[in-house]
C-alpha cells in the first residue's frame, strides 16, 4: 500500500461514516409522524405532541447542517494539508517531542472549538430556547466553555504528556504503561468525578430531611442498600430537562438528583427511578461497564502500538516525518469502524442492563410509579416515541419507552 491509497482509505472511512449516519437520521425522521402505540397515547396531549414533532424536526435539520459542516471542515483539512501545516508550526515553536504533541493537539482542539461554538450557541439559545428548555444565560454558557477548556488543557494535557513520554521512552511497552495510566485514571474518575469535577460546574447540596428522603431511606433499607449520600444538583441552572444518576461504588457511592427531577415527579416516582439505579448497582452493571471499558482500552492500545510508528501514516498526510501525534490521528480514523462495532456491542449490553434494572425496580418497589415517571420524563424532554428500529440499534444505549413499558407490564 502506498501513501495515496492510505489517504483515500481515510477519506472513504470519513465519508462512509457520514453517509451511514445521515441515512439513519433520515430513516428516523420519516417515522416522526408515526401513530403512537396505545400504551403511549397518554404521554402527549395534541398540543404537546405537535410541539414534540417540531422539536424533533428542528434537531434533525440542525444535525444535518452541523454534521455536514464538520465533514466539510475535516475534508478541507485533509486535502489542503492542514495536519502538515499544524505539525510544521508546532515544530517551529519547540523541538521537544512531548511539547510538539501538546502544541499540535492544542491548536487543533482550540481551532475546532472556535469553529463549532457557534453551532453549540445556536442549539442552546435558539432551538432549546424556542422549545422552553434553555435556562442557561450567555454568561454561564461562555464560562462553561472556559472551564471546559481549562480542564481539557490541565487534565487532558497531563494525560497526553504522560502517554507521549511513554511512547518515546518505552517504544515497545508504551501501550502497557498507557493502559495502566488510563485504567487508574478511569477508576479515579468513577470514584471522585462527582466530588471533584461536578462542583466546578454545578452546586450540589445534600437532600434535605423530609418525605422524599424518608421514602428513599425506607426503600434502601428494604433491599439492604446503604445509601447515605443523596445529593441534589441545580440542573435547572441550564435546562428544564430532568435527570438522576448513580456514581462511585463502595463507600464513595452516591445518588445525584436533578432539582428539575424533584419538581417534575412525585415522591414514589422518584423512588422508583432510584430503585432502577440501585438495580444497576446490585446487578454489577457499573463494575461490568468499568471492566469492559478498561479491557477495550487495552485492546485498542495494543493494536495502536503495532502501527503507530509506520512511516506511511505521516506520508499519507504529507507530513515530513513520522511522529506520535500524526500516528494517533491516522490510527484513530482507521480504527473507527472497529470502534463502531465495539460500540454496538456495548449498546446491546446496555439495553439488556436497562431491562434488568427495570425488572429490579419492579420486583423490589412498584411498577406503576416507574412507568409514570418514564412517561413524564419523556414528555418533559419532548422525546421521540417512534424511533426507527435501525436507528435504535445503532445509537440507543436504552430501550425505547414503548419497549420498557412492555417489559415492565410482563408479569
């Protein structure tokens, strides 16, 4: 294989991926107006259903525009030797290989962020605002951007610097050292993300004493689940959409409820949602996902180590000399079809786990509050209740609302 062949293989992967995603989006959009199943007819009244149709249509059209722009931008970078230019500029700034890598990815990241921020701004302050979801102020929007950039530079920069150092210091074993680093970092973030990262963006307060906390505590006792850390996060600062999540394990486990969730649902519905989250913990789904993620990372890094130093990678992008950062760019694109397959497999497991967590909530608490909570959450977020099967298969980590209700009603 010569460099021109590899170049067009990279282009083909990018274009085919775009075509597949676009076809799936179009197929999904054609089902927006499907008649709702009998079990879902009470989710929306006529006005809300029409509103949900407009919301889905707006997101579909905007998604096509933003993904087309992203593809065009990427192709221009390839055809006009953008990677070679950034590589040359990084080498003109410093001769240290680790700093070259940091400068290279820093320029690409900042440039990409600047070009895509207008799309993010439009989605937040036009689409989400129009349909009543947005609560973010422009000040908060840009402060979030700066905070995210700072975290990426500090945390991402440190990890990238360490990985690059491993590559140049231990070229044969670098993937092993990198795997260990990533595994430790992943475990650390699973344990302490809510304590260290979330407070940078949101305020978290312990759930106050009252009927809700009593109901949660009573349920936790019935299933032998120690749950002392229950927090409320001010999600309403940015959106009206509701959520709840479980994080950590062992002594670090905690439940976080969005304040919007508490406002939207009744106490028994919130307990049902938490029973579902406890089901994930009891069924060891969190441990499975963590282990699977670490194993997939190890496999990816091993394959990366076999190819990253190949001079053909640099030649394909018209870069003067092989380097770690150029190898990462080319390998990331070549590996993306494999990543899609592993992502599909993980989504299959995820959908199975959602059924298991629903079953746990049904068997240890109540069925009806969980069904009513799922319906309310779908209504309040104007969810698509009739997605195309192919779209669900490719993109959904959860079963559809209809599938979950069917499963919950099985005796």
